[in-house]
């Protein structure tokens, strides 16, 4: 999400300096308001940024800053019951949250490919 915001600011910033912002969500809102990113895509990216930052915050509350650590299932479930209603939409359980994150990632990737460019597949990367 951040990379999309940054790439679009680099692409359009000289012609539309009003889109420049040091914060991702503000940059996306400005790009949408300027018509340089469809409003629906801007809203989807802002929602994805919010979801991932909130989930990262929940993980840090349970396991700290370890990169590959996941909260123990009972702690994650308890935290999700408490903080889950703050997410939009609130997941009903951990599998629901995983599905929500997976769907969000697919949406972000599709927007990335439309606005920034397609990423090479695994086979294409291996040939390089």
C-alpha cells in the first residue's frame, strides 16, 4: 500500500504537487481527490492500510516486535474478541480475519498491477 502511494506521488507529484504527503493514507486520499486514483481504489487502499496496521498493533500487544512470531491462539482469540470490533468489518474469528487479510491482499495486488505495473511471476524471476 505504501509503495503504491509513493509510486503514484513520484509519477504525478511534479504536475500535481497537491498530492504530495508524508503519510500514506493522506497521500491516497489526495490522489483520489485529484482524480489520479479512482476513489474506490483509494478507499480500498486506505482500508487495507488500516487493517494491516491494526493487526500489526494487535500482534505487537501479544508477542512484541518479533518479525515471525504469531500470538498464541488463545491470546489471539481473546485479543480479537476485545479489539476485533474496531476492525472494519469486524472478523468473527481468526479464520475470518485470515480470509479478510487474504482478500485484502488480493485487492491491493490487483490495484498495484493496474496502477504501478505487473510483478514478474516466480518462473519469470528465476529466468533472470
